[in-house]
C-alpha cells in the first residue's frame, strides 16, 4: 500500500533509508520504473538491529502482500 497511488502489484523494488531522528523511510517502485512511492506507515521507528532489520521486515511484509504497510518492527 502506498500513500500516493494505493496498492501496487507485480515486480517491485523496495528501498529503506535511515533518517536523522531514529526513524527510517521505506519506498517502493515498479521494478525498472522511475517513480518511487512512499510505503504507507513510513517513516517508522528503527527497531533494535537498525536499518538491516527494518529493511528485512519491510521486504517480508511486501512479499506477504495483502496491501502491506510498514510493519511495527519495534514490537
């Protein structure tokens, strides 16, 4: 689920970036496209383990589908 266009499906690319405030953002795009979209729920607090753990949780949520949003990786 994205803030800008709602649900996207198919081959996608996910990127995560740390912010200066202990939170991280997650963006998604159709693979090969130029436009990036904000994954709903982003930015979110970084969990213990940092950006790598956050990224893994986001990727798992996107792979699971079902209008995935940024999961609460701090729980």
